[in-house]
């Protein structure tokens, strides 16, 4: 699975949420500066070339839909991030979030309870 650019990830988030959409529907969902129709169409075609989306043709118009599940991409993304930024250590990752005060002691206890329940 190829890595996506930030803009491609943004478009995939929209397609995962909408399930299927025409380019004009994707443009309507973009919160920041909206790209030109042709630019967005090119990005979506690139996603199709990378194997993330496919389309149904209705004359000259295409309705796009994701063929890679969000969960599948998230798992790959997280594994790569943990490997790259935390030396493949979940402990280092959790420590980082604790030090940055992004996770509370109560949340850590909840995580421990989940882990203990699985064992």
C-alpha cells in the first residue's frame, strides 16, 4: 500500500465518510480552501491509480468510492508511525503522549483494563 499525501488523506477521509461521491460532492465537503474541480479530479484519479478508490461511470461523470477500508489504512499508518517515530515501541508512544499531557492517568487505567481483559 502506497503512502498518501496529506491532501490525498483528506480526500480519503471524505470518501470514507460519504461512502461514494462525485467530485462536486467531495469539493462541497472540503472545509479549507477548496481546490479547483480539475485539481481535485486529478487527486482522486491518483488515488484510483494507487488502488485506494474505484468508480462507477455515468456517461462522462464518475462516482468514486473507497476500496481500501479506513481501518486497514489506519492500522498500516499507525504501525508505520510507531516504527518510525517511537522505535517500534508502544511504551515509547504512550510515554510521549503522557509527557505531552495528551493522555490522563484515568485513560491509562482504562487502557490497562482493556489489556488485562484480553489476557
